C-alpha cells in the first residue's frame, strides 16, 4: 500500500500540536497525500496564515479537548523547551491507547511517557521535509504495537524517507548528522560563495554558482549508485585544480577534523538537552 493510500485509510483523530515550519510541513504532506482534513486537529496558539488557510479546508484549529474526543495519534511538534509547560494540555488529549509521536530534538521516550502518557514514538526529521525531501529517523517505545508503528511510519513518510532504529541512544548522533546536517550544507554554500567573492567573482555570480553547485551535487549524489567518495574522485584529476583544493580541505585540521568535531559537539549537546 502506498503512503497516499495508507493515509486515506486513517479513520481516527490525529492531533498536531505545533504548526511551525516542521509541523506545518508534515500537515501539508498529510493533506497532499490524501489524509481527510476532518481527521486532523491543529493546536497552535499563534497560527500562521498558512495554518489558517489549511483550517479553511476542513482541519479543526484550536479545538478544546472535550470536542476533540478520542485521539488516535498525538503528534508533538513544539519547541523542546516548551514541552513540559504544555504537558497538562498534552496529557488531557492522551488516552491509554493513544500513540504519541514526537519530533522534538533531545526529548526521550521516557520524558514523553512521563509528560504525555500513552505509548510513544520518538522521531528526528530535518528541514528538507518542507519540500518532501526530508529524512526522518524514528524509534518506537515500549508498548507500541505494529499497527501503531505503521501509522507513525505513514505520517512521517509524508515528508520524505524514514529509517527505524531499535537503540534510542543513537538518536543523539542522528540529530547531529541529519537533524542539524542541513545547516552544515547551507554553511558550505555560504562560505563557497564568500570564497568566490574573495577570488574576484561578483557577489551575485558567486552566490548563484555556490547555490547551484551544492544543489546539483546533492541531486547527483541522490540519483547516483556510486559512493560519495567515488563521485569526489571522479571530479578530481591528478595534479589538477580540484586536487589542489582538496589538498587543503583534506589536510591536517581540514574538513574531516572540523566536521568530526562539529558532529561530536552537536551529539554532546543533544545528550545534554535530553537530561
């Protein structure tokens, strides 16, 4: 069954708490792939114009707990620092069989159980979800049934691909690699453009070249069956311009060491946030 067909088969109520960029991207993906708007309730204290326009399509906006009734899935997409503050409201929506799906960084399954009740799936998406090209990693907590995991998978897959893991402790490294990873790529484009200007290019041209090079290379990597290392080697002629640049990027203290330190720092911070 395709994700589109599976979404259209959901008959219970799904409550999305938080309709910011990530929550909004998920909601847009659900509706685009066939989820009945009448099945969705959005809780968002400060709804954007986009959220209001979606509400006009049949999604219920800021309904109270009594009118919502039984909730099949509660998707929590608020900022992690707001999670416990919103706890009483979240718990009022959760029944014994409600599945709680969290996309909050650093929020553990244990914390979800403590604050919300129910059974939980912890997921880490990334911002390319906004264009349906995200990658999400998820882990199911104790008591999550196969049908519930399948439902979570379908909901998460509406914004891109999904990988499941069994070891929750890996989520900190996942956050550091794919959750934070888009920022590293954007920084690469930013600094490549800056370096182009320093080399004499007009700023507009340098920016265009950097953006299109990063975007095109990413698409080539996605479509190719070759490894990233092989693709890199294919660009690199011995003694050529690329080899000269890579001797700097891959030298002592270069890209390898910097990125290893960056991912380690993000992993450490994720662990701190989960305490």
